[in-house]
C-alpha cells in the first residue's frame, strides 16, 4: 500500500522550458526537480547571505519564480507546481 501512496510523488512530470533551463530536460519526478533546483541554487550561490531560507533569483530563476527576485524556500514548491504538468 505504501508503494501506491508514493507512486504519485514519483510520477514523471512534464517540465516547462523555463524550468528545464534550470534543472535539465524532463520529464522527471517532483522530488528530482526539487533536488536539482537546490543543486542549481547552491552551485550559483543564490541563497541570501543573511537569511539562507531566501533564494535570490538569477535570470533563469526569475522566469520560474514568475518575476519574483527573492523567494522564500517554503514558497518554491508553488512556483515549481506552476512549471510542471502530468
């Protein structure tokens, strides 16, 4: 039963071109998208120096974040959801 509950989370999703520019070519499960977003954020030093919970968007992330320059990490899931489809 646990396998069925987890299968929706592991379902490959179609990514928007803007999100693919950050995390790579899809489809991929949401968990992998989130993981690759953090790899990108850390590799490009985009976490705010004073508050690590904030992400300062570069040109690519601005498109994913709907133009928001600074996004709290807890709000990233909402932005990701707008850039994926089943």
